[in-house]
């Protein structure tokens, strides 16, 4: 004979209570992690904005092209011609 005793009901209620606590901890932890990651992202963007070295230096492309052209002509003996170039970061 299978009967549902009071002891089994209490055990079932404890499991449901444990699951709700576990899900509560899970969601609170996930929200906390996303907030911290968002703050790290924003603070990183602010630091890059204020301390970016490319914004503070004004290199003239014509001076750079002239110096690169002169070096290549020195190496190649005056026969080389620059078609295009780009700076690698």
C-alpha cells in the first residue's frame, strides 16, 4: 500500500525550498558578474580615451612618406618607387 506520509511531504518541501535558494544565488551571482564586467568595460574605455597616445601625437603623413621614400631610395639605389604603405600597429 502506497501512501503519502507527512514525512515525505516535508522532504519534498525542503527540496523545493533548496532549489529556490539555489536559483536565487545563481541569478544574483550572474547579475553581479555582468555588472562587474560592464564596469570593467566602461572604466577601460575611459582610461583609453584619456590616455590614448595616438590622439596626442600629430604625425604628418607627408613627412612620413618622404622619410620612407628616402630610405627606400637609399636601399634600392634610386630605382624604387613607393606605390602605397601603411603603418602596422
